């Protein structure tokens, strides 16, 4: 009996998330149809290397995954630096107070709007990847050429070594910045 309740509970949460996503996208379409699409255009605050905030709306940049804010990487000089903080600081410097426009796609598991954002004609996701500050993990190969360019030129994280963010999480805690010998052999680039 408890298994049935757990299955019902899991499907309920799945349904609830799908319903919220559809409702959100419906609101976006409705607001665009009455000329209020500018809700995702404005001055952005950089939260981290792949998250912005515009008018109180948290926006996860589509297609990329940034190093964690406290994540340590090694540069070409083998010295450690906080590559997540560098990504956020460089993104903030690139935006430089200019208006950011975002096209929403969906909501992520944390309720953030997932969107493709640009400053002028510059796609922020592509700019981050091309400068070696983020990985194009979810871009369906859209930023593949930008990543190859950054790797060849040795820009950002490609100038030294790092641990990909998908291998850093709550299970690793603060030790994520100091990878184990096994992780170092298999996941440091």
C-alpha cells in the first residue's frame, strides 16, 4: 500500500511541476501578446556564472553550466583561483550596466526562468563559453564551436585544470575544491 502512495506522490509532484511550467509559459505568451515582453529586459544583476536577476526574476542562462562560485581551478601557472567567482565577475564586467534581453524557454527545477540572454547582439551563453568561463553542457551543440575555440586558445578554465561542476555537489561538500586522487586522474582536464 505504501508503494502505491509513493508512486502517486511522485506522479503528483511531476504533474504539479509540469502544470507550473505550462502556466508560466502561458503567462509569457499572454504577456507577449499584449505587448509586455519587456519584463525580461533590463539591467541585470549577476548572481553567479550562469544566473542573472532582472526585475526580481532569477534567470538561469540556457545551455551552459558554470563552475561553482567557490570552486577552485588551476591556471596555466598552476596557481589556484576561484573560477566560479571569475566567471561571475567577468560576466558582470562584460555586461557593464548595459540592458540585457532574455527569451524565456522554461522553468528549471528550482523555479528559475531558463532563458537565452543577450547584450546587444552578443549571446551571453556563447560569450561565456568562448572565453572559457562556462561549459556548454545543455546547449545541444549550439556552443560547440565556441568551446573548441576556447580550448584551442587556452582561455579561462582551458588554460589549466578543473573539475566539472556535475562532479561537485552536496555529496562532496567543501572538499569539492580539493578533488580526490581518483577524481584528479579521471575528471581534471
